[in-house]
């Protein structure tokens, strides 16, 4: 029988410690804002982790940041690959140190918003950009594109003013094979690059929640 619950009651580090100390082979599934992450255990070691778009230790460390969401632990499920070879105790200590470091430095509001957006299923990169094109916070190198993002956003706003329409809440543009999404965040622009297969209507509510 699978163990199910909510991260408000049992945190990710506790789930990792529990499965490793009991030397389990199992799959931990975490759902947060419509996005799924996975941690696989093999004989009490963390063997693999996935959290779109990352795998391995980077995905594992991102999952440690989650404080909300539902989880399920399925016993006997073997990892599809081995992407983590660090002993679980060292892995967990290093991951928690990273969490403490980020929270202590912490994180201007724009960076928190960017991190929240990255937890939305289908969001592959996120940034907050000023209307002058300055990158305020980002998960990727967007400096070369930020002036164009700001220009595009302001041009759409000008167009809606001219035709006496309300300013759109979301603006979607196609960049080669990448879908992009822009929306107002305070006086700045929240910019996201999306999985090409994602449907906008399936993520809008989660993006609103991340920005609220």
C-alpha cells in the first residue's frame, strides 16, 4: 500500500530520511501546482531525482525547497536510471545547506517569485524584467533577450491603449520552437519560457497563484 500525504505534515527531508534509514527501494512522487517531481530510492540510497526540466542532484535540491503539495511513496519501485551517486546523508546535508543559504541571503521578492514560477508545470525558465529591459531576477541567462521582452510587452500595451481595450493580463508569443508568456508583476514584467506542448489554460491559475 502506498503512503500518501501532504508536505505540510511531512516535509521532503523527513521523507528522504525515512526511506533511507529503512533501506527502502521506492518511488516518492511530489505534486506541487500541477507539476510533478520524483525521487527514487534503491536499498536506502537516493539513486535518481527528476523535477522538470532538471534531473539528478539539481532536481533533488529543488524538491527540498517545496513546503506545500501532495506526496505518494510507492514501495518496490526501482529507479529508471542512476543519476545520483552521493551518499544520501551527504546529499541531504548539502541540499539543506543550500536551502538555508538561499533563505538566509534571501531572496528578494522577485527571486522568490521566479522560484515559485519554476514550480509550475510547463515553465522551463522564468525571469522578472523591468520595463526598461533590466533583468531583476532570473533562472537563466536572459540579458540578450530582456530588452526585446520589455519592448514587446510595452508595444502590446500601447496597442491596446490605442484601440481602447483593457490591458491584457497575459501576453503569449512564439520564439522559434519555444512558447513564451508575459504578465505584469508589480511595475515589472514576469517572463516565462514554456514547454512547447503545454496548454496556456492549464497553467494560468498556477501562474496567478505564484505571482500573488
